[in-house]
């Protein structure tokens, strides 16, 4: 598997996957990962090593109610559904249901579809609606992997929707390593994303509401634990 991460060699990434990740990966997740591999935009999927850490975080906070912004074929959605209790619920938001439909048969066969409330929509109106409907402080966990221009807007809303001690995870926060590269050396198509990611990282680092850890898994994930 081609590395989504920033490790120094493909061999080292392969070692991590084959030693620590794949042997622990649930069969439905493996099946969905293989199905997604043939998708023309397979690189959008959550890296399996990042997914392993997200699974642990979900279980550490005993997550029951979660939010997912950006679903794609549903790898991170499925691992969340497998991790939360039978009566847990995921509000999953994506502007395109078609990719979700690719993974849906596997999700159904895994017996966890009932935990998922899929909403085909832009995310901000749905997050605002959740707040308006009295859900402040009622979610345990959130995963954000879509619409990079709105990451900070999502963060502001999630800091109200998550309970104190709840965790938000933001994907792609190293943007292919370009955040540490001189702008002139960054491919043109990556520059706007690089700029937005640097701005986000600086704001998250300065946000006293959260404890953070910036992990170099996948394309970079930033873990934020709400403190107050």
C-alpha cells in the first residue's frame, strides 16, 4: 500500500501496517479498504494506521454519540460504528451520498448501519441545527475530514457540541508535508490547502479550550481534547 504518511521509507510504513495495524484490523474494515483501493480518489480514505489510533481514542473516552464531517466510502465511519455501543449514534455528514453507497453494503453486513444517521448536506447548517436543537455538550467525539476551508468554523461549533473531555480529530493537518516547505517549492495545486492548514494549525495551537497532540499519522492528524 502506498504510504499516505511522512515516514522516510515505504518499507517502514509497510512494516508498521503489517506488524501492528493489519493483524488487528476488523474484517469489515479490511474489506472496505480493499473496495476503496480501486476508487479513483482512494487517497481520500482515512489511513489505516490513523484509523487504529482513532479506534483507541473512541474507546478511551467511551464514545457513544459522535459526529463525522466527511464520509467518503466510510472507513472511519465503519470503525467508529464498530467501536461505539449497540445503542450509540453517529451523525455522519457529507455532500455526496454516492461514495457512502460504495461502503454501505459492507456496513450493513457488519450489522452497524442502525448506528449511523447519514445526512447529505453541507456540514455547517447541520452543526448549527444540532446546536439550535439543544445538543450542546452532548457529543463524545468528532472526526473532521472534509472542506478544509471551514475547519475552524467546524472547530468553533464542535467546541460547543462536544462535552468537556470530548475529543475532536482533524485530518490532513500536515498537508503532504507542505506546511514545513517554502511556498515557492510547493506545487500550485497544494498552495491554498497549505495556507489554510498552516492557519488552522496556528489557531489550534493557540486555543486554550483544548489540549492538543499533532500526530504524524497518515497526512497528519490533530487531536483536540476539550478542556472547558
